[in-house]
C-alpha cells in the first residue's frame, strides 16, 4: 500500500493508475462504517484510495479538534487488509500552506441543522473535500448517510462545480443495539453509551409510525422529541423533519421523501443520526 503525503505525490500515483479509481475520504480512527465504504469501493473499482486527514477547518472553536481520536497505525493496517492501494495522508502544511486563503461554500443547503449548530463547519468540509477530490481525481467517492447533510452539501458542490467524480451514498452502519457507528462514540461513558440507544429507537419508531400512515410532520417530529426527552442524560440540540432533498423544514403533511434527523448531546459528546422517510 502506498502512502502519499502531498498533492504532487498523489497526482503522480493517480496518473500511474489504469482503470477506475474509488476513493474513501476519512478523518481516521476507522470503524465498520468506514470499512463498509472501503469494501464497496474495492468491489466497484479497479483501485481504491483512502485518505486520513483530521481537517482543522471543519472544527469550530471549542470543538474536539485537539482531542479527536487518532490511531494511524491501526487505521493503515485496516485499510491494507481491506484492499486499499494508496492512502493519502497530507500534513496540515501540505493541505493549508502559508498564504492559503480560499474557501468553497454552498449556500442554502448548508444553513439549517448542522450548519446552524456548527457555523463554518460545512465551508471547512467542502473546502477540504474539493481539495481531496482534486488531489486524488477519483472516478467515484464514497460517503456515509449518517452525515446526511454533509452528503447533500457535497453532492451539491460536485454538481455546481462540475467535478468529474460520482458521489456514492452508502447506508448507515449500526452497532447491534442500533447506535450509529461514529469515531466519537469512544467519548461516551458506559452510562451514556447505554442511554444513546434511545436515538435509533426513537428514529425507528417514527419510521414505523410513518410506514403505518402518519403524515403529520409535527406529530412525527414531536414523537421523536418526546421519546428522547424522557432520557435524562440526553440534551437535544435539534430534531428535524425536513425535505429529503433541500432540507427545508416541513410543516403540515409530509408529501415528499423526507429526512428525520437529530443532534443530541450526552455529556460532552454530540451525536447525530437520521432515518429517511420514503413515500
Ligand atoms: O465525514 C468525514 O469524515 C469528514 O467530514 C470528511 C468527509 C473526511 C472531510 O474531512
């Protein structure tokens, strides 16, 4: 497995590739969710590249950039076992050299939900993802649906800027008890970890109620809100029922595919999760 640390090295590697290149961007501390993306890329492409870069631009002041979990040695072993041919691990100075001053931003799609709770977060994501796509020049790039808004923001950017990479959306991978996999789950105490199962339970119950015919947006949203509020360790940041494409909050009847999503804190740990409500 090749390790590349600068855009120039990455370009040289890419130009030497025959066939299709799949790409899995990550911030490391890999779990089954990342590995599912890698396996799909390996199955669908001739060669797969991954990246490991904890991107300072997408963390706000007071967020967990400094303490974000890292384990490069383990990550590289897992990527190699999964069939990755190259890992792009740029140093921060290679990514953002002195004088760097460009930002890539989407507008409306990045304003609600995570964008409202984490100002500047999506500009950091789109800027780094475009730089990663420019370095790797993949045919396909794989993103998980857990970061539902991130996925939509990146799809929008790629369409708007004519990036020649297909964005492949992959299903959320969950622990056996339903908790969506996340590198941040390691921050949870045993008690918080147990309490956090309420998130997927509330979302799945709402999806069942929707499946049984409930179409009232407020009733669906309030059901999730009440279920989570009953868990004393949970501090809700938002519960949203939004248009599945534009992420505009829905009122009245749900007549289009929708996204039911939430952000909830357990102690110092902020978790997100969602389900799609398909008509
Ligand atoms: O989802 C992530 O891990 C990050 O936001 C990404 C896409 C690797 C950009 O830093």
